[in-house]
C-alpha cells in the first residue's frame, strides 16, 4: 500500500505534461516516493544483537526497500533542464545502496573491518547525494541533518550506509 501512494504521484507527474515535468512536479513525486519508502523502512526492526547475521538481515531488508525506491525515482519524468544533475544523483544513490549492501555482506561473514570500510565508502557517496537532495528541495530523500551531525547510524531510502555495529537505524523523514 505504501508503494502505491508514491506511484500515484509518479503517474501524475508523468501524465500532466506528457513528455516533460516541472521541477515542482518532480519534487512532489520524488518526495512522495521517498516518504513512502521511509515509512516502509521504519518498520524494519533494528537488529536484536550487534552480531553479523542480525545486522546482515536488517541491512538486506533496508537495501531491498532502497533499491525499489530508486527504481521508482528513476521512473519519474525529470525536468529537461535538471535531468543531468538528477541522473548524477541517481548514480550517487546507487553507489550508496551498493555500499550499504556490502556492509550487510561483510557483516554476515563477521568481517566488521570490511563492513566499516564499506560503511565509510557509502557515507562518502551519501554525503554527496544528501547535499544534492537538500539543495534540490528533496527533503524526504535526504538523511536528516541531526542524524548525520550526531554520527547516528544512517539507513536512508536514497542515501546513507549502515554502521555495521549499530543497533538502530534512521531513515529520512522519520526524525523530522
């Protein structure tokens, strides 16, 4: 049901002008997709233990939600003038998600050093993606500033890698 809310706005952005969308239409549709995914990710339980298998299970669930959200974001018709920067943002988001998945894979093996390396790599991509999202008016698609300022674990629908030993996760929009 949550995914359908975002998709209805995606359809509205796509059908309103046929082949082009305004920046406002894109923002509205993208923020709806991210908010729906945030709500879904908020339901993923935190790992009961800070052990590799528990972390890997949580990360896997969140990565699935993130990948689905990115697919839905990529389906939104972009304003022609902004398309290049939006496509670059999608790349940063994809690299962040891939790094988050690597955190889960390394955690499952019990290799917390590799998980930390993947987390750091993902956080670098996430910082770029978050900055774009905030600057572009996609508040629902960025990790809340208080989550990144405090060093809290971050799992964002469109950005943010997971701390391999974190016991809680934060998604954009849930701390606003």
